[in-house]
């Protein structure tokens, strides 16, 4: 009887559990049915709204590019430059190059290649990069001919179904022919025949293997891999295509090797009409095509609101007219060339961009990787400050050797004991190398990367992890855009803002496709950024950059490479940073031109030209910065105000010296009672002209929203333009 009662109780406990399980199963099934129904409904709707193979014909509308004030920069016309070519005239090497690079299983799949999709996904997950995409040639044809470039599920479903239809309706050769006549190759060229004529000045049937591989590599990013604008990148992409052709058995290794070394002769295309801000326009168009496709840019009537200020652009172009002309190359391009780019450090907005003399397609402001010379030194000094050194730290400027390398200063002289501030102002090479060794090579490279330099080489047999990098001796070099952006971190109190050229993109129906929000990241301690900025102000008032003096608070650095092939000036105010580079496209010397001469003068003229755009103000001084009077000779405290070998220096609170200098003092007979505000000791190099030498040199800056502000007292004029410095 007892057993029966227990069984009844157990049974009653199990029933609720069974009921809950059943309800859960039913709920899940109902949810799955609803989800399946919704999915099928979405799939059906996507198929029914899919364009037919005859095409979804809409009248083409030109796109407009406007500046930051709404002024029209240029109109991107919808006329397509297309000359169709039959498959019989397209070389087999070109056909095979496209298949190897874009769709290795083209002849095996039926429009969609699951294996290719999985391969692309795996490459992404393993961070191995993708030499072949996940989309088949048929899918790309469907997308380019009939669909938009929107990254939506609906578009991908339509693309897949259209691809299956295309494969049923056309032969593989017909599909390949349509694809090669449809795709965009940059420079306004559609189809392989037009691309062959524009880039190599010949018909498609006359292309050699090297040219075929280069043509096949362009569609991955038409403007970036354009041989006319970036031959170096085009050759790198060509090598990838040749490697794929060897991998899939279309050519042997010997043929690929010969093709890689075959000289590429790019057809000369002189610009017959001048487009305002042509380099900037090309830069924006490249971004748009990469993101939305060529058809959207040339046919869909986009309105592109950019960051450019046409007035500032005009001043930049006028300033660049100072470039001298020593020669003209065979294709009519003047040398030396130059670049100027200006960015607002708080927003990342590119306000002006000059990529060269304006008569070619190569945008040197964005694409030219050149040796920075001494313009790279601020990263070393930042590492030193972050390692506990101060602007008053004393470094011995004396001979030193590292193996077989013995760095020397520009003038081959040594100055003995100097402050870190003075060493930066005078761009002393030996001190910089010693600082890099003391702070650590990797630390300087780390800050350069964090501040926006992406071209550093950290691995391999040849890399930048050596002391030569402290003087700007890099494996690849830097671009003016990235160097300007990196200096902008200092102007923005240690905060990096990603540079951008586009504010907003709107389609023909008024739908906002893209709207830029500044991408900010704190990468440098604000106090270290302020100390370094203050030291770099002395470069303009006392040091190698006096040719850039503009009469308002500004900081900067000159750069001249040891082989005299590159000259830079990069400088900034609290509201604008600009980089100026000059050099020859071919390996020619600049003679006696240094960063402190023509580049500094160009920077000065540009900044003076746009001065009315921004209220004059000093850099924001963060909390925790203190001042102390120190000796120029040992960096320790000076208690005698009449000691002319002392100057007022700034420190992060807690790092100022506490010991009194024991160096014998020198009285200034001309000013026995007044406080010394301008040291004249050669070792000091006018360090007291620092804008923060006393608390009252400049009034505090206005708030960020106060555009009127109080015009601060300008820093003292430079001592003279010493053109023999770098």
C-alpha cells in the first residue's frame, strides 16, 4: 500500500515536468515555422523584385562632389568610356589571368561556388588575406550589370538567383566576355579594350603577359591599382595575379618571373582640362567606387559632401607654386614634385590636398612613401618623455659609434652638454640616436604606429627596428597624409582622430548612404603631448624652422634626408596641421634645399593665407604642468634670477628638479636686476623664447566654442632663418 502511494506521488511530480517540456517543444516548433515562413516570404519578395536579365534600366544621373561649405567642386559625369571586345580578340593570357585571380573554378561551378565562399571565409578568419574573392565571375557580372553594390541580404539573394539564370542562359565564354566588357578599370575606363588603350596605348589583342596580369589585377580596387596613378601598387598586384596563374597551371614559374621583370610602359595621358582640387576629387572618387561601385558613382546621382574647403584649397595651390623646376621628365611632368595636405586635428577633416603639380594622376599626398628624415624625430622625443626624461634633461652631444655606424650632426659639429629642448630645436642627430637607444627603439616605433604611421616594417630581414629609424631612415618611408595626421595627435592633446575626406553621401532619392562620425582614440598622454608641442614651438622661433614663423602659436619640425632627396616641413596650430613635402619622382637630388627653406616657406604662406579661418590661440595647457627655472648646463634648479645661463622650463608635476645647480653662474652686466627672459648662451639656443617660459607670456586659450577669443600675444620673432639646418 505504501509503495502504491509513493508511485502516485512520483507520477504526479513527473507530469508537470512532461507538460513543461511539451510546451517548450511546441513553442520552439511554432517559432521555427514562423521564422521559416518569414524567411521564405523574404526570399520570395527578393526574387519577385529582382531585375530581369534585360536589365533594370534607369536614366543615368551624374554625381556631384561638394566642399564643406556646400560649394560644388566638380560633377562626375555618367558617360561611360567603353569599347566592347569579342572573346576571340581577348588574349588567352588575359582570360586566364582573370579566372586565376577572381574565380579559379569558373568552368566547374554553375554560377555559385560554395567552395570559393568557404575559402574566402577561412582566409578572413585566419587573417591570411584573400587573393581570390568569394564571389564568382558570374556573380560579379550580375552585380555590376543589374544590381547595386549594397551589402544587404536582399541583394546577395538576388545576385545568387541571377547568377544561376545567367549560367543557364549563356555559355561560359559568353559570360566571360560580358564580364570583361562590363567591369570598371579606373580612369573612366570600362572593359578590357578601353583599359588596354588608356593604360598601355594599345589594343587588347596586343597585350603581353605582364600587361595582361596587370590589367586583371586592377578591378580589385580600380583607382588604387591604376598603373597611371600608382604603378608600384599595380606591380605588387600584378605579382599576385602571376602567382595565381602559376598555382592553377596557366603559366610556368619561368614565364611568371619574366613577366614580373618586364618593363611596363604606361601610356602618357595629359590632363587637358583642369578640375578644381583634382587630386582630392580622385581620392574621394576612389573611396566611393571601392564602397559603392563605379555605376553608383557615375550613374546614380550621388551627392557627396566633403571636408574640403575650396578657399583653403586655393591657398594651398598658390603656396605650392613656390616649387622650383629643375627639369621636366619625358612624360612632361615637372621636377621636383611636391605635396601639401592640411587636416583639422579635432575632427580629422581634410581641408586641403595638393598631390603634385596637377598634371598627372599620382597623388603624392596620399600614395608617395618617402623618407621623413628629421621629421620622424618627434616620435623619439615622445618616447623619451614617456620614459621619464624632461625638456631640461641634459644629453651629451659627443661622438658615439654603434658598430660601424657613427652618426653625425648636420654641420659635423658637436655641442657637448645640451638640453633635450635645445637638441630638438637644433635637430641634433647624435642626441636623437642616444635618446632612441635610452628610451628603446620599439617604444618610439610604438608611438609612431599609435599616432597613425602604418608603413613601418617590423618583421623580416630588413625592418625598421634599428637606431637609424630615429633619424628617419625607414624601410618604406611615410606618406604626407599619415605624417600630418600623426602630428595632429599632438595638436589634439594626445587624441588621434582618423583623417576623413567625406562628411555625408546622399543618393538620388535623398537617402543618406554614409555619414561620418569622428573616430577618436587617446594614444598619447596629454601632458607628454603638451611638453613635446611646447618643445616643437621652439623649432619655429629658435631652431631649424624659423622660415615657417607665422606670428602666432605654432609648432613643427623640419625634415631633410641625408641623401638630400626629400625635404619636409610639418607644423600645426591648435586648429590646423599641415604637411609639406618636396622631392623628385626619379632619384634626383634637391641640392642645397632643406626642410627649413622651401618647404617651410610654402607652409608659412599657406598658413598665413588661411589664418582668418581660425582664431589665434595657444595650445590648451593640461593640469599637472609646472614651471621651474633651471640651468642650461646641468638642468638643475637656478635660484639666482640674474643667472643668464638659466631659463624657465616646464615639467609634468613631480618631474621637476629638486636639487640646486652647482655650476658657476654668469651674471649679465647689461641686466643685473631684471629677470632673464632671453638666454644668450650658445648652448641654450634661445630656449627661453619658449612660449611657456613664464606664466604670462600668453593668455589662456578661449573655450572650444568661442571662435572670437582674445588674440594672444604672438611669440617672439625668430632669430633668423638659418637655411643650413634640417
